[in-house]
């Protein structure tokens, strides 16, 4: 039977306490990072929902203009942004998501939506100007 040397037992116990403290700190950091990911994911989903509402609003605004034809480059850009929103929705709905990639996609879609909004405003302004010019021309021709 071996006898335990008190100094060795105390040293091992101290080493074990240090190791457990380090593990506890590591677990706390992991827990904090996971909590941040959950809040980031929730914000991303909320932003995606806002983007979906914005694209539908833009579509309704353009439809309400009752234009006989919409420029093809505008339609192409509209469908591009709409597809980007769809891809983003697919990426967010995955079981395992890459928040860094989703954040990049969110920024791209936000910029593209702003550009689409500007193009929509230009389209609306052009339609209103054309309407006024036609009305003015009709008044002059009478």
C-alpha cells in the first residue's frame, strides 16, 4: 500500500481546480457566442421579413401605375432582387447556417433593394411626367 504524500495531493488538487476553472471559462465563452448567434439569426430573419414586405410594396406601386409597358432592364433588376431575397430565405431556413455568409447576403440585398427603390421612383416620375406632357399636348391640340 502506498502512502499519499500530502504535498503531491494538494498539488494535483490545485491543478485539477485550475483545469476545471479553465473548462468553465471556455464553456461560458461558447455559451455566450451561441447566444449571440441566436440573436443574430433572429435579427436576420426579421430583416428578411422586412425585405419581403418592401419587394411586395414596390411591386404593388409599379402595378398601380398601370403602365402599358415597363422597361426590360427594370424588370430584370426587379427579378434579380426578388431572386436574391428568395436565396436568402433558403439560406436562413437551413438547419445549419453560416451567419457570416448570411450577413454578407443581407448587406447585398439591402443595397440592391435601395437601388431598386431608386429605379422605381425614377420609373414613377417618368410615368407622371409623360402623363402630364400628354395632357398638355392634348390641351394644345384642341
